[in-house]
């Protein structure tokens, strides 16, 4: 993921392959975590306590989630080509 794609936030992989910290570019303050949510079978954003997010920030987070979910579906299709879509 190219972190220059977003004006004010960046995503940094943490822990396993299915987690990213969402940070401010200015001072690397934690805004929340993107992680796999098995019950919904998709990546979700869990905001850090006491954080607020602008419209533009939420659009960037939604874009990142969309990219991760598309990549996950692509991987699943490659691993299990006959799986239900």
C-alpha cells in the first residue's frame, strides 16, 4: 500500500498480516486499527478511543478498507477457485 495516496493518514502493518495501524502523518498519533473481522468476513476499522475523524479522513479509511477487502477476495478465489462468491 502506497501511504502517499492519502493526504493526512498512513497505514502501518502491525502484528500479523491482517492488521494495520491507522496513524496521522503529522505526528503518527494512532487513529485506530484496521483488522479482519471473521464474523463479517471483511476488514473493519476500529477507531481508537476519543478520536474524531473528518469526512476526508473517513473516505481515505473507506478506500483502504475497500482495497484490502478486494485483495482478500482475490486471494480467496485463487486459493479456492470453486468457492461461492
